[in-house]
């Protein structure tokens, strides 16, 4: 299968074309460092055979967001332990660096004072207006912080830096979120100026690291923080010229509705973003990955064979069955535990401030403490209940 063949990206080779895309997990420690639960989760994915793992939403600052953080040298060691752990199974590791679209210093100061009502008011305001109000001086300082974060990731042995092309970067690119009248607003060239400046700065800061870019595309029906679909091919070419080594083409979000990017069953067809990824791929010569309800190896293979993408992102399917790649490689695709896109254990948990889980995989999130193995002494048992958990138990 082509999806199991290696591919060279920048200066590294991925052992196959299966990617775990950036997801919010809630596994990180309170300070944003990578603890045992998070490390066990990603290591289990690497054991299952995935070629490329991206750690989602890594903040280069002390942000209010409950995500991984790499803003201080003291955090490098936890990322190094993670990199070493996934490298032991042949997987490459990327960190998706993002900056929130709000005034982090102001929000942190209010939070430290316990002024939660003011925190909520500030966040509500900034989420609508920060893109338009942030100064050029602050934007340049954000680039410096992101580059410093990338340098820490490099010291930790991370292979890839992925620019988060949604959130602040995507909002600046967006016709729906950006109403500026300076050199960062108006034309496509101006709206994408910050993204291009950031990529060029990263190439100078970490020239030996591979640069990935989450290429968020706003469609007529969904999304706000990203580039419009009509402008996507041109922007993709600019990113390639600036030094990006690969593009991760995905639905733009920033709507507050996670179903836009992680659609439950019946909301979007399988492989719903592959055609747009194909349009972007035609415009560039660098590898392109995509994601979006790609469930089984046959679907993934069709997308790669049709040259709509070079790499396939599997988020929920790998939560459901981390052995997906190894089973596909060994010809046991029929044994893959198939994601049903219910969103009950994954996105619902995140929305409710719990950590990522899966109703079909009892080990997910508990990889360090749970391991389902054959019973030492077999007995006859009755399973009461025929829902997903009951069927899995049976």
C-alpha cells in the first residue's frame, strides 16, 4: 500500500504516510510540560506504527489556554523525554506552535488577581477584536517568542515545527476576521504578511528543522480563521517560496463549534476535505497532508493514489485504534477497530474540560495504567448491555 511507503519531507524521512494530527488532549501537566500521561499516550501511538505525530497547540508563552507550553528552558527536558520515547519506535515528532488571539499578558494579570469576570469579559472582547487591535510591535514580539519556542523544541530533539495557521495567524489571513487598514490588512498579500514573516523567521531560527504549516481553509459553509478557498493555491505557493517544507490542509475553525473541524457522524461525508487538499497540492511541489473523516486504509489509499494528498492525518481513528498503521501494514485492515465519529469520548470531553478519551477504546488516556490482555484463567461471563462498551467487552 502506498500509504505505508516512506516519504521524504525536508531533511527527514517519514517511515510511512500516516500522521497523527494536532489535537487538544488535556493530558499535559498544569504548567504545560509533558508528563507521564501525555508521554504514554503518544508513545502508544508510536508503538502502533504511526509515522508522524504532531503535538497540538504548544504555546510559546505562559498562556491562559490549557495546552502544552514551551516558553521556558525548564520545560525542554519533558519534551526531550517525549521525543526520545516516540523516536524509539521510528516515529517523527512535530510541535504545533500557536499564539492565542487575545492579549495573554493582560488576561494572565487579571487571572492572577482572581478577577474572573474581567477575564471572561477580556477574552470575549479579544476573540472578536484582537486581530484588528494588536500592534505591529506586539506582532513582531510574538514572532520572536515563537522562534524561541522552536529553538527549545530543537534542543529537545523534536523533528518538525508546525505553524498553527488558524488562531492568530489564521485570523490575520482571514477576510472574515481581519479588518485592519495597515500593512497587515486588506489585500491577500497584506493579510498573509504575518504568516510569511513568521515562516521566514523560523527558517532563520531553526534552519535544520522541518517546517510544516497547518493550512486552514475557510469554506463558504464553515470556518473563519484561515485563508479563503479561492486564495488557497496562491497562498500555498507563497508559503513554499518562503521555506515551508509541507502543508497540512484542513478546515478552518475559529467558530466555537468543534464540529466544523471534527464533524460527528452524518454532518460531513468521509474524506470531506480531500478535494480542497488536492487543489492545494496541484499548486505546490512540497508534500501535502489532509484530514477529515478518513476512517479506514482503503479510504486513505484512494486519496493518496488519486494524488489529492501525500500524507493522511488520522485523529479520531488513532484514538479508537492506535494499532491502525500496524494492522494496515500487516494486511489485517478488517481487524481495525473503526471510529464511528460519535465524538462522545473525544471532543465532548474536551468541551467539558476533561481529557481526551474514546468510548470504543478503554485504554485511551489511561495507557500508563490500563492494558487489556487475554485472561490468565478463562471463564464464562455474561455481558449486560449491547452498546459500544458492552460490545467491546464481549
